[in-house]
């Protein structure tokens, strides 16, 4: 299972909404659609999110993948 930490990174930066994050990404020349950000934020289909989007978020937050995403194995 993949769990996003996007909400935590946003809070640490004082970003209060997905819309605000989208605006800041555009300003940073890292355009990511709001629906994709929404999926990542709410952990919906995160495993199907394009790697390019993850890389853009890593670049924007200047963080490692471990800071953005937590991987835990599914319980059997």
C-alpha cells in the first residue's frame, strides 16, 4: 500500500488547499493538474499516478521520495 504525505508537506509550507498548491506549482513552472493533486492528497489511485508528477512534487518541495510517500506492505 502506498500512502501520500502530501498533506503534511503542504501544512509544513503553509499551503492550505490543493488549489493553492496548484497555483504555486504553476508559478514554479511545474504544472500539475488539480485532479491529479487531489488523487495524491486523498490517496486515491496514488499507485497509478504518473512518475513525472511525483518528480515534479519532489522538485517543488525539494524533498526525498520518502518524505512524500510512505510505503507499507499490505496486511496478509
